């Protein structure tokens, strides 16, 4: 049973600060006059909150605008350098670490190549190597930009797999496709002592961080519900039902699309990822008689496959256009993949009935640019007609590096939720009286047993 608790004066102040900070962040600079209707707060409340935020250095003046005959209205905005965030993408070919100010201007970037040990169909990544890359990269971007730790709001990290949380270990990663079984990633990072306890780590699924970025700044803006899908070596998705709140990561790539089908990296048969992830797509091309470039990484190999299937016109000797013949094998594999994706999208449409489905990730952007129209056609044919007629399927607009942006948003979103205040480390409130009573009651039989 969920009990609705009353809000205190402190809660109301925090909510007012949150409302002002969010509106200034997404729509600013704004005048105090404009902030009233935008937040639903009274003019007095807006003035008080803005005065507090200016005094704390979180908000600054940013020019003025005419007021239709009266005195010019002063504009205010969030100060970009009042805090900093780090976003990390733990991908399957590299680890990318980026440092941003609050305007999401990139101040420093580090990339660490990531190679794993091949075990059957899986590539297993050594936990110690990944943790070492994270710690080295975080230290390096902070040193390059000369950012003091007291201004670092947190480190957001997007990872492949399911992220659970425990009281002792914090974020624990269950990454079955990368050989991670209950890896206490947050504890391992915290034990290094690289960052003080006041700087939190926010660890979540990479598809979820991509979804957060697209909803705040990309193709999801204005939508109340969306599914953001991430295509890389594998396949994932994030379901969003509120544009301002974090979405929910779902293991869409491990939805069964073919009974007794191809063996997936997770060990099951017939998963969507066994047909649509970049790794599986290149394997299927080779198995069908295609010729992926030897020794190339996945991104280069997928580019070669698309070029073979969809050849561009080359300039001829006499100024004409000579078109190379399409690789029939590559084209057939890609066309079959479009149908598998359409079927997978239809499940998302039927289950969640979103306003939008957005395709992102380095592989998703490459594939979508070639055959998204075909995927839409298949999705519509497989889905129920009513929800299919109310969904829009588009590419994401933030590019292949959006996971790091989304990861950086995790500490930023928490900063806003706290009204721009530091994390509270004060004493905890006492437990409810019923808890102590029931604990005593449960202890009586144990004492009697002795």
C-alpha cells in the first residue's frame, strides 16, 4: 500500500526551485514576468526563488527585453559554469567519457578502446579493464578541463544490460551478453577513492540514457510517450511515459521473433538481437556467402555492407553516371532484417501504444537512413491498426554519441529534482512506531525457543 504523505514547507520550496530551474533550462533566458505563467507560481514566489538562485550563483542575468512601454524586463538564465557533469558510454567496442558544463558544452573527451575475449557467441569484457578505463578517463577529463571537484554534480554511466540496486553495493550490472553476472560497478568505482563521497555515480542502462537525451533535447521533445530504441552491436529500448521523468529500460532485443531461430548472444534462440544487432547482421551476411571486410571493426564492416547493398552512382569516364551492381546477398539480408525490425516495432506499438518510436545508436542511424521506410511499412502491417495509425517512427536527432549526453543528464536531472541544492547528508528520520512493535513481537518466539 502506498501512503500519500503531506508536503512540508521545505518540500514546497524545493518544488518551486525545481520548477524555475527546469523552465530556465529548457526555455531560458526568461524574465521573472514570463516565469510566472510558465511555472504556475505567483510573481512573489518567482521573485523569491530567483533571488535565492542568483545569490547562490546558480542563475545569472542575461540581458533585457522591452516590456511594451514600461521598463525593460531583465532576463535570467542558468549559469552554465555553476556546475559540471560527466557522461560515460560503456559500449561494446569502446568506453567514451565526456565532461560538460550545464549548457552541455563539451569541455573534454576521452575514448578508450574495448576488446573482449570471445567465448562461444559472446564477447566477455574484463570488469577490471572496464573499471580501469572509467577511472582513468574520468580523472583525465577533469584534469584537462581543470574542474574543481566541488563543482562536479555527478558522473552518469550508461551500460549494456540490466541495472539493479542493492543497499550495500548500489548499482549492480547484470550484463548477460557481455559476461557480467551481478557486477557491483558502483561499489568498485567508489572503492577506488577517485571521487569524494559527495560526488555521486548514476549508473543505468545505455538505452535508457539515450531515451532521456532524445526526450529532453532530440526527436522526442513535445511527446508525452515514446519508445527509444538503441541499435549497436546489440539491441535495446527505453519506454518513456512522461517526457520529464526517466524512462524504463526494456530488453526488447531479447524478444522472441522466431521460434527455434538463430542462437542469440544471451543463449536463447530466436531473439530479435540475433537478427537485427550489428554483430548478428554481419554474421548473417557472411553465412549467406557475403564478404565482410576482414579485420575491420563493426562500424566499418556495417558501412561496407550498406555500401554493397545500396551502391552509389560513380562518375563515368564521359561525365555520365555508372551505377555499380548491388550485392544481392547483402541486399537480401538487409531486406529480411527490415521485416524482422518491423515485426519487433509492431510489438512495441501493440504493447505500449506510444506517440513516437525513435531509432538511435550508431548502427540504428546507419540502417535507418537506408530502409526506415520499409521498416515502417512492415510495422504497420504487423501491428493493430488503431495504435499503428497514431505512432510516428523516426530517426533520433542527436547523433551516434547521444548515450553520453543522456548519461550526463542523469546527475543533472537529480540536481533539478533537489531544487539545485547539495545532496542532504543529515540524520535520517526515525522509523515508524509500528516497525519497532512488530520487530519486538517477532523476537518473542525466538526468545521462548531458547
